[in-house]
C-alpha cells in the first residue's frame, strides 16, 4: 500500500516544464513598461508565489495590473506551444493512479490555463481535479485554498501529501498539515528547499516515485 491516499501536485516546475512559455511571456511584457527583457534565470527566480508576486520583482506596484493583463493574454496565445511533462511525471501519475491514490494538480497558475495544459498533455483520466488561481479568493500557501482542494476531491489532510518545487509549496504543506516532498526541477535548489524544511528533497520525479 502507498503511504498516502491523496497526492496533490504543483504544476510548473514540478509536473510540467512551462518555463519557456513563462519566459517568453515576460520577454513580451516587460519591454512595454520600459524594462529590459529578463533572462531565463531571472524569471525562474521570480516565479512560484503567483503572478502578482513575480511581477513585483520587475515592476512598481502601480504598473502590475496592466502588465499582468498583457502577460496573461500573450501566455494564453502560446500556452500549448512549448509545455511538456517533466521526466518521470507520466510514469508517477499512472503508477499512483493504478494503486488507487487520489491525484490532483494544485497550483498558483491561473486555473483555466492549468486545466488546458493538463487536458493537452492527456492527464485528465488520472486526475481527480485541477485547481489554480481564480478558483478561490486564495493562493498557496493559504490553508483555506488547501482545505478547498481537499474538500472538492473528497480527501483529508491526514493522509495527503504535496509534491512541489518551491518554498511556497513547503509552506503550503506546513499550513495545511500535510508533508511536502520537493523536486529540484523547478525554481529552487536542494539546499534552499532543505533550509525551508521540506520533508524530503529529490533530484527529479523518478527519484521521488521510487521513494513512494
């Protein structure tokens, strides 16, 4: 038997590699506000806590709403061009689904974009739901968002876990009362994730699946 009855999985940087799309969207947006096009590393270092927090790394508060509108419109137009599953993602999902584990995507990416990506990648049959920004008034790491996700899929925190790639995911687990296992395929290093007290840290989803 698997240790966890429910596994919630972050999207960008954890389940899928969408950094090319995200980077292209910032390169499209920031020069319109007089800022230089950011490098991929600058974008990787900014994302993780929702687009509003990421934009604050580049622009003053007054310009953020307009920048987000431009960014999201462009990202939507190229959403499925470059996105791909992380190595080991499909194997992990299919193996856990076969064991009867309840699986759901839990992300701060806008919910409709997240659902389009999961449908495009053929993940619908193994997922109990895809939850993101706009589905509730909250974002990770707010416990109310986690409670909503668990309730929506008929799960409880005591037998759940989260797989993520950032300190926001670690904090989400702490606030909600379930462990967070992290991979270093996204925005943060093993050292950074360990410093945030992630329960376990892995190089990729292949390693994490073996531990499950």
